[in-house]
């Protein structure tokens, strides 16, 4: 009987692995897949003019390589890297930010983005580890006013069979990750001395993030993003006329 039970457990484990591995590799969270890095136009209301490189989706181990390839493929001397991402793996968000800083690029979040095939990417968000990568920009542009910026403490999130499971880090682990994030953000200015930095404001942002459980979202209002935490350094206002 014990042998039959072991066979059943083994069979179940194999079936579960076959089903779960593609799901976990898909990095699906809140409808976002592994990020595409694509050429788009940043939009304010119905005006889409500036060409940018968009990180669109979850930041994963593939994102830094995709970004490096996109940067190499563009002939412009100065590029802007924009985001529509609910976050992702912190390590790769840091690597993404380092690439942006090393190349002395700007960053942005826009109200929407127009793809090269004419599709409009809307309901834009930059959350979790995304703002850490966003802060790497030499200048950081806010295109319009309609998008969501949010932060929370570090943790692990997996989606299994459509259900989100959150693993909250211990207090010791949270402090370790906090120190790592602050070191990363300060390091952006070492990679690009021209980066517009506000160390005290950025440290205050990270402190706020770690006061929010990973399973929750602390939304950063636009005036806070501009004037309290200096996530953005410049804003383009929509023309309502």
C-alpha cells in the first residue's frame, strides 16, 4: 500500500510540474507577461509624438538583455526608456536601471503608448520594483497625469492556477533588501554623474515603500512623485484646449 501511495505521489508531482512550470515561466501577474522591450510613441491624451523604448510587462531575467539589444539597435544618440510594468524580480530591475544609467539615458512614464502597428497601450502602471528602475534616468519625464505609480515592501509573488501567493520577507530580509535598493539607487549617479538625483527624497520613498506590506499597494500621487520624492524631474502637461 505504501508503495502504491508513493507511486501516486510521484505521478501527481510529475503532472503538477508539467502544468506549473509553463505558468511560472510565464511570469503572469495582474495580466502582465514577461516584458517586451519595444519601440513606441509616448502619448498625452490623444497626442503621440516622442519616440521611446518601452519596457512593457513584468521585469524578469530576460529584461536586461532585451533592453541592451533595443538600445544597440537604435541610431539616436539620446534615448528615453519608458515603463508600463507592475514590477518583477528586484535583481533584474536593478540590472535594468544600471543599463539605463551606464548609457546615460532618460526615463519616463506616459499616459499611454502607441505601438508601431497602431495598438494603444493604456492603463499604464509603474509599481513595486519598477520605480527603482525608473529612478535610474538622467532626467525622468512624466508624460501627462493619468497613470499609476505604487510601491510596497519586498517579497515574493507567484501566480499558480490564476491565484496569487505572496511570501512576505522577514524583518531581517526586508532590511537587507532595503539597503540593497538604496545602494543601487545611489550607484546610478556613479554610473552617470549627470543624473539628476535627490538622495534624501529617494531614501524617503524607499522608507515609505517598506512600511507597506508586499501584498498591498501604496499609490504615489503625481504631486508626491514630482515634488516630494522627485521620482520625476520634468512633466509634460496635456493640452486640454
